[in-house]
């Protein structure tokens, strides 16, 4: 399956923050995603969506497959971001 190009930023460190490589964006609003590595949680605070990650570690960015969180759940996840 080919992923939509719009999901990715080019790997050229355009914003100069020293991070290079591909960055996943929310497929609903285009915003940056929060990621809790230890728990394998990938979410968008703005859209209140949690995107599933397969057993192989592949994020599933389909909105139909995402879980819509309530605001309290989002706040709890944001509070745990590094
Ligand atoms: Zn979003």
C-alpha cells in the first residue's frame, strides 16, 4: 500500500531543529502527533484521535481506524509527553 505523500515532510530538516527524517502528521488536521514510545500511543491532541499501531510497529493513519478520545483522556496523554 502506498502512503499519501501529504503525510510526510521532506527529510531535509527544513525547520532547523536538528531532527531529520520523516514526520508523521495527523491525517485529519495535519497537525503534529504526540507519541508515547513506552506505551506505543500515537495521538493528535487537536483532533482528539488516537491512531493504532500494529504489532509490527506500523502506525495506522486511517481516520476510520482511529479512536476518538474525550478531552480528559487527551489531557492525560499530553501531560505524559516528554
Ligand atoms: Zn489532528
